[in-house]
C-alpha cells in the first residue's frame, strides 16, 4: 500500500519488496491509498475497493505511509484494512504515533527512553520561554510532521527565531506544533540509522551531513557510511520501536555528551542507501518477517 504521489507511483523500496516477495512465490498487489474507496453499508458492514474493482483477499498489508499532512485522515485506509480483519505489518496506531514527532517524544519520555532536549509550542507568545529553556544557541526548529529533513532549520540567534517561527508556522494548520530542540554540537552533524525488523536489528549506517548543512538525511545530500552500532545503541533502537508500537522502523540515534539519544522513529523508513552501504538485503528481511507475522497473527478487537 503506497502513499506516493501519482507521478512517483511506485518507488524503489516498493519495487524491492515486490521482488523479494515474488521470489518466494507470494502474490503481490501494489496500489495507492489515494485510489482506495472506503465503504460503509449503514448496517455495520464495511468494504474497500481500489477504483471500481473489489479488492482480493489479502493475507497481509505492508504499508508505505509517506503522508505528512492530515496524517490521521490519509492513513485511515490502513485502519479500514484492520477493521476488515487484514493485518498490517505496521499498525494504524503505531504509524500515527511515529508520524508525530510530538507523540513520539511523549511516548519515549514516558518509558524513560532518552531523547534530545525539546520544547514544543503552538503559540508565538511562548517562543522566548521555549528558547530560554533550551538554554543556548544554535537551536533546531522543526515542524511536528516532516520527513527527509524537510521542515527542519538551525537558528543561530534570538533575532532569527521569530522570523523562522513565522516561516514554519505558515506551512502548518492551527492544530500543529513547532519543536525547538537543543543542537548537539558534539555529534558533529552525524547520526546513526538502525533498521529494526521484528525486534531485531537488520542493518545500520552512520549518516554524515553534506558540507555546510547540519541535516544528515540522505534526501538532503547526507552520506551513508558503514557503521557497527554498540549493544547500547541497538537496545535503545529496539526499545524505542516497541514503545511506539511498530514492527518495522528506522530509528535515528544521535550521540550526546550523556550517551545515545533518540532523534526519530520512522514508520516508513527508506532503505535504498542502507542496502548499498551495508550490503544487507533489507527488503528480504522485511518480507521474511512479514510472512511470519501473517502466520502468527491473532485478530483482536480494533478500535
């Protein structure tokens, strides 16, 4: 199930998953969530179609939920599958939590999992207090929803804070929030991506920001390098994935003076660069676990 735009209908990761599934004799259907019709018959029955055609009976859904705005509405089709008794490898609720950086921070902090020092606001009147709480410049300002490093900026002075807030706020609706975070200078514009499948690390890499940028995302020009994580880093990534409620996740970790901390837990992690750097068949690992997950799935009340 792809959430890509029509012009980028099926991207590299989706095709890799299809390849690995077909190698193992599985039938695969790739389709876009935007083409789905959710139906309610008025008597408690529900159905779902892609275009005009009824959907075949699926054993498992592997969602690639790339939605960044109106997330709850856009990923509702995943919940529709679940209500029809079709398991989703990453659940609706897990994806919803991971998509919101605010919810991720709340959940991880609740379980005592270290995160980067953060203040969250949705009103410019609290901006100065939030900046004072972080304590020193530079600071990172980002939107609650975002991916590939978009909606993230570094701010060097008080003078730039208000205008940056205004620019970020213009891209949001009134219900969204802006995160103000400590800049971790000792990380030297690097972070670690650990790919978790079924409570196990499949592959990892270090991501290094491009020259004159602070964002290590590959989509922003960052470079992936081979990296062997410590036991503590792997344990932290697994713990964060479980806390958010995901089966498959790309966990971003940054090294701070107090040890590793979680930056983000991604419910729709890309793995093209990771496969190239690590020489690990990530798509194969996902498909193998997906088959196991489907066989062991026990339906439960979904609300």
